[in-house]
C-alpha cells in the first residue's frame, strides 16, 4: 500500500475545491447511492474519460515521468512502461485514483449544472470557476438546454446523461471541463507542467520523479492561494495532519520503530514530515531536503529548532535513505551510488545497515504491499543481525 498510503493527501485537494459540506451532501451519497441520477453521474465520468485509471494504469507512470506521449521509446523503455502498468495494478493506486476522481466528477457535474441552469444567479466567483473550465455564458446556455432535455436529478445529485446529448459542441465542452477539474483536483501531471529543459536527456536524468512536484506546486499551491483562503488554510492543516500520519506509518510499514518513535519525541520534525508529505510545499521541500543532505539548514532544521526538539539530527523520511549523490543527481545516480556502497561493503566483508538498505532498494517489487513489510521486518533483521 506504499504508493496509496503516500497518496492519501490527494483527498485534501477535494476539500479545498468544494468544502466539507458539499462533500458530505453530494459526493459521499453519490458513491453509495443506487438512485438513477447517481448511476448516470458515475457512468458519465467513465464515458468521458475521467474515471479510467483502473483501465489505463497511468498514475504511477506519470509520477515516474514515463508517459510522455511525444517520446520515441526504445524496446527497453516500452518494457519499463509495461512493467509500470503491472506494478500499478498491484499497488492499488488505480482503485484509489478512480474513487477520488468519481467524487470529483459528481461534485463538478453538480456545480457546473447549477451554474448553467441558472446563469443569471451565478455569482462572480461561480462565473470565474466556469470561465476557468472554458464555459462562457453562451456555452452555459447550450449546456442548460441539454440538461433540461436529457438530464435528471434525485436527492440533490444530478445526472447529465451526456451519452444522449444531441449538441456535440456542448458535449465536448462539458467533457473538457469535467476532465480539467478532475485533473487539477486529483493531480495528474500534464505535458505542459514541466519546462522544456526537463525533457532533455540530461533533464530527465536529474529530475525523474521530481516533475510531479512541479505539477503539485502549480495545481495545489498556486491555485489554492488564488481561490478561497479559508479553504486553503483548512487544506494545509488537514494535509499536514495526514502527512504526519503517513510519515509515521511509513516507518511502521518497514518495521523501523526506532525512527517512528523519534517522530513522537520530536514534534518539530514530525510537523516538518507532515508538511513534506502534504505535497503543498513540494518545490520548497525538494530544495530544502537536498540542502539538508549537503549539511545546510532547511525547513526541517528550522522546524526542529522552533519546536525545541531534543534530537536536532533528524530528517524527513522521503530523503532519509538517499545519499548525497542521489539527492543531487536523481534516481539513476542514486542507483549507481547504491551499487558502489554494496560493492564496497561486500568486498570489505563489512556489511552494514546502509549496505543492506541499498540491496533492498535494488529488488524488483520490494515496495509492493506486504512485500515491503516482509522484507524489512523478516529478511532485513536476519541480514543485518548476521553482520553485527
């Protein structure tokens, strides 16, 4: 459950976009309701390509920067893509992603339908929301006609029944708006989220797995600061709390109770862990975590100082296992660093904890649900204990 566990904070983006009241009154009932409108709303989301993760299995490839539609892939790259699809199924991220996007699609459809059907009463904020999604007054009128003709409403849930719309332009505008709102709420990295220099061979090498931080920066932090401030504040608090839980559970998952206990004893470090895991301050923490690996002060260092932590030497869990070269040069350079560590310790017949961790990181599937815990809790103590 590793990738699903770290993705729990995605749920806070929905809170920031729609608010708690709307989630409780519209989204959750739509997930379990068997009314005709709820079924139509869920089916529309599938038909329009909003809820397709369990079919495409593209989220993990997006995070790893392996799904560039303009890339000329070699056979090895296609093998990696297929392997990513397989591992995505095993992690459960497809189910989690589709559940969140179903929630978003229901609430977005309700909001767009209300504004389209009663455009004169839509306030300035709602009209700005519709403009963001590419729907102006004229298009809202065309959409309203289709909703009145083919849509349905039950228990506050609207079903657009888009498959029966006879206005193709309105249908395309509705589909584009729904997908855009889903992609900016449950973050899906787009082609335009990374600068061109990150698409070069050198840029891909250094910034693999970091492109998602740029997407999060633009779609969560920048967008949140431009929308309702109180909702962004709620998201920041809720996401940090979830991030703190995730950080603790990640240590428990791999049986490292010593580090988990260190979080409990050092509140500054734990809050910094939560902020890092929240994904809201993604670029800031990428720079800070890299600086701390080089020995310079960063966000975690400042948080520990402000909180008066007894142990000032801790670091956030995402970078705890990375070396200096891996933090600076990215994942590929980190692999070379790990192989060097393994070779040095094996040849010197002095296998240490760092060497065992490096070995585990090279194992295919070592981060899959259950496999990670079995390796760290079962196999790792045996290997490490034999070297003591």
